[in-house]
């Protein structure tokens, strides 16, 4: 934690000034210690460079569980791909997926954002953060789950980055301080997306811009059961069931019965709901991240790992408040934003200004 963090946050309980109470330094920043509210005297822990403003149990914990175990498998710097880089800076195209410079998201951000203040919400393990820190801007990343503990030390100690563990809707951030908000694959997982959009509006400077995505559909009606599953139990289940699912799909595919093969997938939907494992091995995903990696590595163990991560990501979140383009446009308008730009086929991507 850098000391300049105090200019951006206040006590989530009473909105008063926060102060440092105890501090232990490492790499020129606060590594461990305590923060105290000057008024209500509530105390918050700083652990592994990160101030913690959440209760131990929160609705976002399934991600903490996930990222803690997936570690470094997804960042561009580990895969050698440009998937997240192109998400932020690339051009939108859902036809040229996998082509350098294009992305199914394609937010076309400027690469040099010198002097700008950026808020990143729900960074997970920092897949976008590692690119945002290279834009010459000042960044605050906020995630409420222990996912944040998967940030590598080198990323955490970037001189222009502060990271906190907090709920974005808790009122911890001071208003009117950011030029840009980056919120990738998070909105639908908050309890009320319209309220989240309203809260974020207050945080932007006048003329500031928000960029976010949302799922447009959610077809996991069984989530009320599966959201109780731990990462370990999903891992164990898939270890047995995924090879069976693959073999069945493959038998029908080889018998030239693609319809039945597809039916097997639909019937076994909670197991690898995006059909990542089958499609990747069968070469149907050659443009997507897993396809590109598998082509290079032929590593079935890594692919299995990605499928477990994907399954966990799809079937365990507490909230999946998806909405279509029209609905999200309405929410964005109602929250006060203008110049709303919405695009995307396989989901909703939005840029809007205050
Ligand atoms: C689907 S993950 C996306 C992570 C990352 N952006 C990515 O694309 O890999 C959603 C993330 O949002 C975080 N999150 C959900 N609700 C939040 C909230 N109210 N405040 C802060 N973070 C939140 C979760 O903890 C999780 O890390
Ligand atoms: Zn207080």
C-alpha cells in the first residue's frame, strides 16, 4: 500500500478520514499494518501490501477460492497471448477472434493515459491490471474477494498502482476522483447492477468515462444448487465426469451424428458448460485462448485445468444478473450517464460518459 491511497478512500462505516496506525515496510511500501478511522475508531488490517475492508465471509468468496488455486494460469504474461491486452486496447471483432489487435470485447482504450486516474473494479488475479499499469496512469484496483491475493508481488508493488480488498458498493471511495473506470466481467455478479452503475457514476469526474461488460444471457438454472460447491468438489467431479462426457461426444461425432453429440453436451450442461474441453481438443476453438494454447502445448492437463476454472466461474457465483442490450442501456441512462455506446454479440460491452 502506498500512503497516497488515503487521498482516495474514507472509512466505509462513517465516511471519516482514515489514518495509519501500525506499519511495517517492504519494497518502499506498507507491507503489513493497521488502518484506523479517525472518528469511529474502526480498524482495518493491511496484509500482503493490501488493506482489507471486507468481512471474512462475503458473496464474492467463490472467486477467492478459484484464483487462489489457478494462480498464474490466465494472465497474458503467463500464456504469452494478447487476449486481455486486446480486450482493453484492441478493436472489436467477433469474427477475427484471436487475430492480434482484435478482440470480441475491443474497448479501444488509448495506450498512453498519462496523468489520468483509473479505477479498476474486480480485477480478479490482475489479468487486465498488468496492462493498465503500463499506461502511465494512476490506478486503484478494488476487488472484494481473496482473488486479490493472487496478485504477484511485482505487480502489487508497481509504483502507480494501489490495490484494496473492498466492496465497490460499500462507500469506501471518495466521490468525483476518477477519469476512467474499468469493470470487466463484474457487473452481473453484483447484487443490483442498476445500483452499482449509480454508485460508480458518483465516483467519476465530470466528463469521465466508464467501460464495462455484462453477460447478456445466463442459462444456468441449477445454480441455486451448484453455487454451494467448492472448487475442490468441482475439480473432483470433473476429474471423473469430463472424460466420460468427452468420450460420449466424440463417439457420436465420429459416427457422423453431430446432433446427438451436441445433445450430450446440452444434457450434461453443468459439466464444462462452455464445452471448452471437447471443442478445444476437436479444434473448434483454434482462435480462442485455449485453442491457441492447446495447439502449442497439446497439454491436456492444462486444458482440464482451464475447464475446471471455467466451470467453477460459470456455476458458482452468488449472483448472475445478466441483462440484454436494451435493459442495460436503460440502467445506464437511469444512472445519469450520457454518450452511451453499446456493442457486442456474445455479451454486452458498454462505454459511457458522466
Ligand atoms: C468474473 S470475475 C472477473 C475477474 C477479472 N476481471 C477477469 O476478467 O478475469 C469477477 C470479479 O469481481 C469481483 N467482485 C464481484 N463483486 C464485487 C464488488 N461488489 N466489489 C468489488 N469486486 C467485486 C469478484 O471478487 C471477482 O474477482
Ligand atoms: Zn469510521
